[in-house]
C-alpha cells in the first residue's frame, strides 16, 4: 500500500522514457501512447506473440499525455524488456524526440 502497488528488488533496472515533440503535432493531440510488452527474444522458452495477440487492442496498456506539457508522454521502463509502442493506425510524423534517463538508483 505504501508504494501504490509495485516494489522492485535490485535485480530490476528502471529508466524514465519520454516521447515528445512530434511534428506535425496536430494528429497527436489527445492521443494515448499504447504499449505491448513483447516476449524476451533471448529466452528460448518464450512463446512469440501471434499476429492476433499483437492486433488485439485489449492487450495494450495506455500512457496518457503528461499533464501540463504539450504532447509529452513520459513513462517508466523496465530495462532489458522489449515493447511495441503505437499511437494507433495511420499516425505519421516528420520528426519525434525519444529520450531516456540514467538508470534509477536508490
């Protein structure tokens, strides 16, 4: 309860990722960034996702726009994991900025 759900031990490494400044910006207003965790490609026991699983929007989580910042999606990322990120079908940009923090350390 103290940490609102998740507590990680030292085997987990976290970073803060930010996606922002898409140009042109108009198509991205009020869009959530959707994410899907992919199986570890280095794990021989991992089962790849089927195309139906990848295309099923119910399997994705949503990251809303960061409050007070125009067109800025910030979120924690567990390192050494693969994710598929999407704004939905048909979104296109000329440029977009992706940045990450240093590893979080206690």
